[in-house]
C-alpha cells in the first residue's frame, strides 16, 4: 500500500515539475510581437569591372607655347563625376593622345602643367568600346587644382587591340608650383557616351 | 488512522486542483494573444503594401577625390544631436519640372574634407506632381574599403514637382572615406527607409 502511494506521489511530483517547467520555457515565445511590414530597401550596387586603363606617372611640365589640346569631354552640371565622353581616335598599334580636362578653357602658353599619363587598351575593331572617367587632383601649396575627363576607348583600326598613351594636362598657373600630392581615380562609366 | 487518511485525501485533492488549474492556465496561455504594453511604435507601419518602391534607388557608385565643389554641397538633412542611429530632419529636394540634378553631402558625418577620397553615389528620386505628397526618406550607406569601413547617413524628402506631372531628380551624394590613401572599395551597401513624415526621420 505504501509503495503504491509512493509511486502516485512520485508521478504527481513529476507532473507538477513538467507543468511548471514547460510553460516557463515557452514564455519567451509568447512575448514575440509581429510588426507591420517595413518600408525599406536594401541595395548593394554592383561594383563595375575596372576599365582597361592603367594610371602611369605624373610630371610637372612648363609650356612656353599654348598647346592646342582638346577637352576631354564635357562636364555636366554636378561638381561630381558627370559628363559626356569624347571618343579616343582609332589606333593601329600604339598611339599617344593629349587632352585638357573636360570643359576646361584652352591651355594658355607660359603656364605650368601637371601631366598625368594613362595607358588605355583600345579594343579591336569589333569592339566593344567602354566609357571611363578620370579625375586628377593636385594639391599645391596654394590649394587644390582638379581636372576631370570623360572618354570612350573607341576601337582599334584592326583586328587586334591597340595601346594608347593618354595624357591629361592640368593647368597649374604661371607661378612655379609646389606640389604636395597628386591623387588620381579612374572609374568605368555606364555607357560609352555619358558618365557615370 | 482515520485522521491520517483524511490528511492524505486533503493533500490529494489540493494537488489535483492545482494540476487542473495549471493545465487549464497553460492551455489558455497557448491559445490567447497577449498585447504587450507599451505597444511598440514603428515608423514603417504602412500605407504602402509594396514597401520602399518608386521613391529612390541607386543608379551608380564611383570613387572620387573630393573637390571643394563636392564638399561644399548642401547637407542631406540634419542629424539629431547625440543620436547615432537613424534620426534627423530632412532636406526637401528642390521643385523640379521634368529632370534635374541636385548635389548633397551626408548629414552624418556633416563635414567632409577636400582632398579625401570619397564615394560618389547617384540616386534617382521620383518627385511627385505638385498636388501630391512629399515623402521623407533616409539612407544609411556602408562602404567597405581597404583603408577602413565607413558608415554615413542622410535625410531627404522628395519635395514636389513644379507641374502636374512628376519629375525625376538625379541626386549626387558625396561620402567622405576619410582617407588620402587610395582605397580599394570592396563593397557598397545602401539601406533606404521611408520616414514617418516629410520633415523628420524616423
């Protein structure tokens, strides 16, 4: 009789423990509250592949005679990288092109210039050409001078790629400049005609 | 012996009553809905079933050297003092007829340094027609770069177009990467949220 009673007691105790433990474990779940759908948008802009352009050396030069270099595209209304491209001339194997920044006035004679050299791989005649922009920022003792350029690689004359040496000339003025730093960026553009 | 039996009977009855009460309460708790107090407010409770669509999107990103023109751009809203999260007053985009370009720097950080490398993000914002409703929105930008990761925030409102049709505003946003060392950018993420009003976020 006693054994039977002890079993009943044990069973009742185990049941009580379960009844207390299970709800307390589940209490975390009952406190969850569903919120209304959020009005948000997450974007991971795809980083475009680098254009076929390599940044070379920069050097300060003095121009006694006004160089008649064309503008490297047309700057848009934003102070950022926004512009219309100029198409690099078709080249057979190796060529050199000289430009001033987009929308910059013609380079006058007697000015110091910062010349930054880029190497551009021009695709074969079948293309496709790609658009790219350049930004050159020169820190002088007197402040920053910035030039931007917007280009399309164009296509080579033949069935093989060509190598273009592209030079961008930034006007530093007439005083002998003290250059502290030169920073250069190259970005691909969304099309061969406009950037970004 | 009889008092002992009575005592056991009482204990059994109390135990049985407790178990019934607990089982009943447990069953009720499992099936009832509890409203927490205070209710949690959300700035995103909805008047648009489609979430943040048709308001703003990212068109492009480019690495730049920040020029005086960029760092001198208007600030995209004002970060609430002391707040490190999304909290601020918006700047409304200028009314546009058909298509316009507007330039901004970030609200947080609010100052940018000319000569630093930066990210240029171009957003396309849909501006409602002049009888529409201006919508406030915020954005949080994360740039992972070899020179260090950068997080920036801003607050804008679409404003209203000048005419009876909507317009498209191209927003150039300049983010300071805080370095003069040429960075290698590995990832750019932008999170947009619609704000609770056209004037303030969230």
